[in-house]
C-alpha cells in the first residue's frame, strides 16, 4: 500500500475530558483509515503516483489524472488533514502558546484570547463539514476555513494548525454545540508541534 495510517501517538482516552475515547477511536481507526483506504484504491489505477507524498499530490492536484482527481482531493486531503490533527494535540496540552508562534500571534492578533475568539467564531460559521485553519500567508498569520477535506495546500498555502469541524469530530460528546467543542479543543493543543509547523511554513 502506498499510504499508511500511523498509530495514534497517544492513548485513545488521553484527550479526555475534552475529546472522548469513543470519538477518538472511531475518528482515527474508522474515519481516517477509510480516507487512507480510498486514497490507496485510487492510486491503484495510476500506481506511478504512489511515489509522491500525499501532500505533494494535493500541491499538484491539477497534475493528478482527472479520473481520480476528486477522490485524491477528498481522501488525500482527509489523510493529510488527520495526520496533522493527531500530532497538533497531546495529553496535557493547551495553555498559553509558547515560542515563536506566541510572538507572531501577539503581533498579528494582539493577544491569544483575541486570536482564539476570531478562530472559533470563523470556524463555528463553516457551513456543514470542513476545517478551520491558521495559515502563514504573505508574512502574516491568517484564519480561514475550507469545506469537506480540502487542505490549504490545494491553494498553495501551508496550515500551521487546523481543527476538524466535521460532526464526527465532536457530535458524540457535544452534539450540536460546535462552539463548545471549539472552545474546549484548545485544552488539547500541542504548541511544540505547532511551532515546528510554523517553522516549516516559513520555508
Ligand atoms: Mn475528521
């Protein structure tokens, strides 16, 4: 298989009480696995593509053969998005940002509370399934959303962090209360990993 699902880097219950173990189990083992399976299924029709990373397929989506382009966009996006998502969270995470991203948040948003408010309000308004993103865009931080599993790489942008607002990410615990999930999610974030991604974004 060209693409593989990495094990969750912590226990399924490790993000309790903010994200419950059943949600984490279904989300990683079923939803993410399905994106990986569907991506591999598509690549079987064009095996030469399997030598590229999923990120590179998204960056160059218009070079992907048309018969599998939508499947790669959706499921390659699903794979890349969730691979990021597991690593930007950790047990005992959250708190105030640290490092260079903390400085940049102050510079571009004033303070962490103002940044969080803007991120949560923007992401809460994403109609239907999608993601809220923090991007590095033209030398400053920017907040945006995408529908479905669209990754910002499709537009040549690199996501420093993203939060999943598909109902499968929160519905068992938060039901229709997406804003409550968005508020609680910050207690899981892994600022060390987000700083690594910020560094990567600037390359
Ligand atoms: Mn998801």
